[in-house]
C-alpha cells in the first residue's frame, strides 16, 4: 500500500492555562489514505478542531503543537519553514470551515476570492483563473456560475456560500481536504445537498477527506472510517460498519444511543450523563471513567492501551480489554 | 527646481485625475454608488457647499504668469507674479492704502477717496487688501490643512493600529507605549514645540497637526483589526496559504475602509479649527482664515470697531466646518454597518 496522504503520530497540542501548558490534544494518532474519508467524531470540547488546525499548523496562539509527527503528502509538516508551510496550505491540504456566513471576506466578490486562491499557488493569468473559477462553480453546482462570480458574499445564501468555500478549497485539487463541521451551520435540506456534493467530488477527484463532526448522521453519509475522540484522545477507531454497528467502547456506544431514530419513537432518548471534563481535570487514568457505566478499578490508574479487535478496529478501554482477554 | 505655481498646477491635475479615477471605481461598485446616492439624498445642501469650497480652492491652485491689468489711472500694468484663476477674478491692482468699510467710497481713516470706490464688497484690511479676495484664497489653505494632514494621519494610524491589532504581543505593546507617551503630553504644547522645531510653513504645520492627531484613529483601527483578525475569513485565508502581509492588505484594511472615510471627514473639520488656534498663537499658515481672525485681536479694540475682516473669515470657516460636519454625520450614517439597511 502506498504512503497515506496524512499520517499523524502522538500529536500533542497544548494551551497555557494558568501558566501551565495543558494538553488539549494528547497523543492522537491516525492515518488517512489517498481517496479515503476519515471522520473524527466527538463531543464539543474534545479536541477535534484543534487536531484539524494542528495539521495545517494553524493553532491559534498561545496554543502550540508541543510534540508529535505529522506527515502530509510525504513531508514532515512540523519541521517545514513558514514559507514552505504556506505553499502546503491550500495546495496539498485545504480546509473548509464551519461557518460559511463568516468565512468569506464581505468586501471582495466571491469570484475574486477563489481567483486569489488559485493565483496564490499557480502562475496563471487573471482571465484564466477566472475561467477556472467559473468551471469550479459549475462543478460545485452553483447556478449561473458566470454571474455568481461577481456576487458579494451577502448576496448569497448560506448553502451557496458553503459551495463557494468548497470550490475555493478544491481549486488547487488538494490531496487532503479538512472539513471542520462543514454542515453544522446549514439547515437540514441544504446539509444533505452539501454532503451529496462532497461525496461526488470526493469520488471524482479522489481527494482524501478528514471530516470533523459531532453529527453521526453526517458520518454515516460520508465516512469510510471513523475515529472517536474523547478528552483529547482517540478512544476508538474502525471502519464505518465496525463503529456504527459493533462499537465496543462505552463512550461510542453512548454516543450511538443518543442518536434519535425512527425505530425507537416514544422512548426516552439515552444520554451520557455529565460533560467532557475540562483539560485541566484530565489526569491519570481513563478520562471517561467519571461518566462511564462500566468503570473498573484499573480505570483510575492507567490510560488503557488500544485493544485490537480486528485489523482495522481498535478500542482503548479496560473493560473491552478484559472482555477480549477472557 | 520647479516653480511653486507649476507644482501646484501639477497637484491639481493629479487630484482631478485621481477624482475621476475614484469616480469610475465608485460607479462600478454597487455599495459605494448606493452610499453616495444616499448621501446626496440626505444632505444635498451641505454637499453643495463643500463642493463650492473645493471648487474655489482648486481654482485658486491653478496659476500662471502673464496677462496684464489695467491700473487705477487707466495705465497698462505688466504683472510678473503668477496669478491663479481666483486672483484673475479681481483687477490686478485692487489694493487700497488701508482699511475701508464694505462698499465704502472713502477710506476708513482720513476719508480720502478710494481707488476702487464701492467695489470692495467686504471692505479691505489694514494693508488695503480686498477681504473677499483674501477670504476666497483662504479656502485653499483650509482644504490644504485638512486634506494634507489627513493624508499623514490616516496612513500613520492605519500602519500602527493595524500592525498592533494584527500581530499583537510586542508590537502591540510598543504601539501602545507610543500612544500613551503622546497622549500624556498636552496636545497644544506638543504642536507648538513641533512647529518651533521644524519652522513655520504650511507643510510643517500639517506635519505637526498630523503627529498630534493620529492617536484616536489608531486606537479605532487597532480595535477593529483585533476583531477582524479572529474572523473566519482571515483564518480561511491563512488555511489557503495567504501570507500575513497579503491578509492585512486584502482582508483587513479593505474592511476598515468605511472607518477611514468616516474618520477622514470628521478629522477634517477638527484640523481646520486647530489651525485657527495655531494662528491665534502666531504659528499658523500665512493667508489662512485663522490668521485673519488673529488680526482681529487688535481690530476689535479699535473705535469704531473694524468687524468685516473677522466676520468674513469666521463666516467662511463656520460655513466650511458646518457643511463638513453635516456631511460627516451623514457619511457615518450611510457607511456604519450598524445603520446599514439589509437590502443593500
């Protein structure tokens, strides 16, 4: 198998809290193969977005990537000089943000913003770039692309803006697309359209996608593999079927039970009691033990090591490890 | 070295060309065209008054030599000084010996017959110069002070404010130190010191005014940049690999432009008034309305009072400031995002 587009090992990103650097992402590792969609799933505050930003070295100050190895398209991202890094952003890996409403500059026409993205990385004339922009708008199914390029963001709906963002991200045919909750700010019908679009484009262009979301419906639509994050760590990882149908980690199981479904109408929706502990409270042992229904004495002592359940499926839980070994 | 009047003509040409260019750019942009139309709808009179002042100032800046004049005794006079369009509206030798009351036919002191009886609509000053002529020429000085100083203030404030807001940390500390130091020196004192050090003259006064008045806009620019820096489209630009300088020039500064326009208009009137105060202290610009008002110190104590010099300069100053303030108010209403209508 060829080298993965993105490989992350032991990523540790810290933010200073009360003078001490506190890890918000702690020892995360995963790989995204070419043309694959990996979904990073978890509650708010578990470190998903910081992981995504770390990959492009865009962690807002005073946070910083403290340790780890990041290889993107065969290059060691963390040791690249700033100028090189700028060339990587957009060309090798692009990002779609959560809020299409505020992700476009209100005083520049949307076409000009895509043209800017193209001309930043490639030496093409303005008219050529414009032609390519119109083609891109067509490929993300924006109606009347030739007219829309001269529109300003406030003249477009949220769905159209997100399509522009996708066009911009795909303008340079990056090998990896980091989509940070691409549909959260959109209403449900538009969400479906955008997901459909992402899937089609992903198949057409063979772009690998790192999808960051808390919406398991989105995951089910798009993901090939799923990594579940909790408190800065990946607690379970596997293919879509393995996670959605045969999840072993109590946290993943809790998440899945908390999804409403038509088959269970009238029942009370399950919830996971409590909230994600704040990074300062992450201490020794399994961070989920405060909310876990299957807590063991060992959970307070050590962070469980990943238990292999299949070649693709792994789970970090003492209870699961105990079950497997017996 | 280019002669001053030639340089002045060139500046006018550049200004007119620039205005045409801006007008073309504005026609293309819906936002600016809509704002301008809205402005004209709200304050047609004030805009008209400002336009008249600008026109007078421009006409006073276009000068050339040559052209004779007919003297008081009907003899032909050859004039070698370059004279502007405004100067040419008046006869070449339009002076009297000393004061005369508006439209008078005799001198104020002594009662000797005037050379141009009944033709000095606003009277003459102590040197016998026509007040209407001086007042019209003052418009050029006033606009020069307001415009040129703004040209110093706005880039300076943008440079410091935006870099402080965008980069934060040490840069922010340094800029704030500078601001605090400047703010803790009495403004007037600093102005006087600067003019004393650099010497008198239009450019020097403008620089001194600029140095003392950029702090306010700098704070505003810094605050707005702090906000813009965190916005998603700046993050998105970074994620696309856009360099910091380009982000500032393309994504931050253009989003400050409405503030620049508002500040320019509001700053303008304040600066013109400041010059009047400097003139009162004797360090103003020659030929300004402030200087005319300054002369009135002695004139007001004479008996009977010599009022026309003061009245003409004050009225001209008042008219300009009032019109500019009205326009400034309307500009803020039109361009401030909080008062923007949704349908634009």
